[in-house]
C-alpha cells in the first residue's frame, strides 16, 4: 500500500478561509484597489503566441535585479514568496535539522520546514509581540539550518531592528536566514544593502558599504502593494553562490508567462505604488487612532494591517462585520493571539467604511474596555 512519508502524514494542513469572499476584502492583506492601469493594459495586450510558449524567467530577473540594485545572479523570481520559502527548505534542510521561527508568524515557514522532515523550534514572542531576539539567539545550535523572520511580521505588524537581524545572521553562518520583506513598502526598511556586492573604488579599496552576508536571503512579493496576488510572483535575493544552489531545486517554469510579462511594467509604475502606499500608511494611523478611541487593545503596525484583541467575542465580531459586507481575519488560533482579529488597511473610502462599521459593532457587542484598562493596556 502506497503511503506518504511520515513527515507529510504528520503535517497539519493549512486551510486559508477563501470560500465565499464577497464584500470589502480586509482579511488577506491584499491591495484594495488592484494593480496599476498600466499593468492591466499590458495584461490585456498578451497574445496567443506568448501563452503558447514556456515562460522565460531570466530576462525579467535582470529587470528585477536592476530595480533592486543587485546582480542578476543574486535574484530568483518565484511563484510568490511561498515558493521561495519552499525552495529554501528544499535546498538547506535535511531530516532532523532544525528550523527556527518566532511565533506567531506566517504559517508556511513551519509547513515547508516540517515537510522536509526538519524539527521546527518555535520561540514565543515577548510582551506586546516584540521580537524575542535574545531567546532566538539562545536557541541557535549546530543543527540550526534555517531561520525565518517576517519583517514586518504577520499577523502582528511588529518590526525587527536591522542590527538584530544582522546579529542573528552572523550568529548562525551554517543556517539560511530568510528575512521575509513581504510588507516592505509599508515599512520602508530593508536589509537589501547587506546582500549587495562590495563596491570597489578605482584604487581597489572597498567603499563604506556593508560587506555582504552570505547566508542572508531577502524575499519580496508583488501580492500586497502592487496588487498582483492573483498572478503569484515574488523575489528571492541573496548571495550568488547560494542563489545558484536554490535555483537547482526550482522548476524553470514555475513563474507563469503573464506574470513575467507584466512585472517590468509594474516596476516602472512606481508612482502608482507610492500613491497607494502613502494612502495606506495614512489610513493605518487613522484606524489605530479610532481603535484607541473605541478602547480596543491593538498593536502599532508597520504593515498594511492592524491586529486588535477583541476577546471572547472574536467570532461574533467577525460575523457582525461580515453581515455589514466587510471581511476581516480571525487570528485567535495563532500562538499568543487568543481573541485577536486582523484588519487590513486600504484606501480612504475603505477605511471610512470600516470605521463606521467598527463603531456599530463595538456598540452592538459591548466591546469597549473599561477606561482604566484602556489607559494602561491600549497601544496608541
């Protein structure tokens, strides 16, 4: 009788709640306005010949590398960041190796690591979901072969300082250290400089640029700020020798022709991205002020969402918003997130709609914290 490997049989399947997503979608951190009109025009221009050919990834990787200020040998385009995570696990994890993650965080780090037979070491976040730097450093051992860190983190929106990320990468030279910058545009801080090659002056000396870190990988996505979640395209960047190893386990055709055709146009239209990001950042602050006024506990976010603790009424809260045509994500099953719900931030109109609904639902369910708790427990 055919049976799957034990690692697969013991793997908890990830089920995103995608069914019946009708209404204002503030549940998956997608763009609420979609892609640039220039991107859409390019997509509509695709012809039958392009779709009949196998996709060529390398020419578009050169474009992406130029956008990031990297050499093309440092860049691998992937089928979303999910594939990038999967490839890193395939390239670096053997059964019995350890993968280190701070929780709560993106679920697919653990899923793909466990699928390779690795042992996942979960380090709980500190108070207020702060990154547990010292605890992570203490867990690094000779068996640590992967460390995955979302920065900003999902679902909390918290961020990790650059010096801490560098310290972790340097403390584990035998491990692939992934810094997942899926929400980079809404945060504005990156470690991309730490994988760029040293720049040489004419006299042969190095510039003041930081030396590259060989075991550091950076992931980016076009699913969030660029509005391309449906086309599934991401970037994995790192040291050329390490990217060459990852490329060995990658399918040459995993990124589809439509995604490759529109990516250069998406990268060109930075005005569109910048306008949307600025609007989201402004509305993130607006939403957080409103949550404070409603005396709901939340965590200041560096991403395009805000995590709020509703308490035991979290399921009723989600249903009440859905009844008003707004979808939000219940995160209460994540470690340390009991009673928490995640709210995606979108445009001015989206935020106005959400805030009006929040006021009604908070009143309907009687969710306001007592004022003395609000003063001490709500982050504003």
